[in-house]
């Protein structure tokens, strides 16, 4: 299952462009960035209203428009996800988390920053 491919099928049916090249230019990228902001605001309002159904719907809508943004900008989200996942998992030396007083998982010496530039093929 690929959320990005599901959204690509929707975009193709709606005659939107799936960009094969990395680019942040164009009306479609701007559209999707605006949709991300709109869906976030709706989800935040639902959260503040303690409306579980609308929060769940908003979260799914945010993933949808984020995948649309990736397709519009030529970003292979699955590759970026794998790199970020590996980076995040490097925060668990010996399988244990180090947390601050608020419960946030901290970055120990084993942590490495994700190399998004490499994943996007922008590293020389």
C-alpha cells in the first residue's frame, strides 16, 4: 500500500500533474501548500473542540494533501520516510529512549541526522 500512489491516481483522474522532477515552482505546488495549511487549521480546531471524528478526518486529509504536495514537487516520499525513520531510530542506543522531563525523546550520541539531500539525489 502506498498513500502517495493512491493520491497520484486521484491526481491523474483529476488531470493534475505528477511531477517527475524536483521543483517547488508552479500553481499546483502553491495549491497543495495552501491545502496543507487549511487542513491543519481544521484539524487544530477539531482538536481544540475535542472532536475525535473530525480530528481523525483531518489527519487523513492532511496525509492526502501532503502526498499531493510530494507528487506536485517530484518528491519520492517513501525514500524520504525511510531515511527519517532510520535517523529517528538512531535515538535508541541499546534499545532505550532518553527522555526529557516533558517526555520528548532526546538525541543521544548515537543519533545521526537524516541525509535528505542524498535521498533526493541532490548530493554530488
